[in-house]
C-alpha cells in the first residue's frame, strides 16, 4: 500500500499543529521584540525554533503574516492581563492603574516601541494593519470601560472616556522615552509610574 506523501514543509504527524504553531509564535515574537522586524528573517526564526524553514512557511507564507499574528497574540495576552488588573475591584482605582503602569513600564523597558512598530508597518498590508489596530483597540476598550464605570460612580469627573483613554496610553508611551544617552526621565520604574499616575489624575481633576 502506497504511503500518502505529506506536503513539503508539513510537520510530521506526531507534531501536533497547535504546539508547533505556538512555538513559532513564541520564538518569533521574542526575536522581533529583541532585534526588530527588519533584521529578523524567516531563517532566523526556523533556526531558533529548531524547525526547517519549510515548516515555518507551512504555517506562514510571509514574514509580515507571521509578524501580524505574533502581535495580535501578544496584544490578546496583554488585554487579558489588563483585564485581570483592572477588574480587581477590592483595590482602589488609583492602585489598579498604578499597578498597570508599573507592569507596562517593566515589560517595555528595553523596547523602543515607536521604532519597533514603525519599521514593521512599512512592510504590512492594509488588511494586516487593520487587524493589528483592531487588537489594539480591544486593549484600550478595557481601560475605557473601567474609566466609564469610575465616572458613573463619581470616582472621577465626567470626561469623554475615549479621549481620556488615549491620554492615558499616550502617557504610558512617554514612560518609554530615552534621551541620546539612553536615560529615562526618572531613575526607577516606581518613580516613573508614580509621576505618570500623578500627572494623569491631576489632569482629570482627581
């Protein structure tokens, strides 16, 4: 009986699709964050995953497609973490946001987010950019919902919640700023988080 020939690059039957794809996404995300979109090649990803390049191409036909999936999965994970923090109703509102700021600053301390995203977007299709934008907006919706609830409860003054959410996320990006010597505005993440939080709440009139 003739064996059915598997497609070029298709993983062996004992390699479950989900774990293999998860490994590719995890490793590729790490490489993209460490080195940037332009520098990382599909060959680099294959070697780091200990897989053939054909296997990588079995799951993702282009680097842009893989990058898009990496960023969407990462943003979905971040959205879940944001939700876990902001839904801790036993903590005061300011404490929850302070914790969120600290976690964001710690996770992005060594990443130039602006350049990282700018380099990649040049190579992405409009559809890929749209998918990433939708995932980003889902993250912001959790913050926006928390702020809306706080306004309804009278914890903070009434403002346009979408506008306030954008202000907050913009302040988070300020926390990643580095000067020409690689120095941040403050010497520690704690100080940076406190100053961002204080500025944000004062701006809202809290």
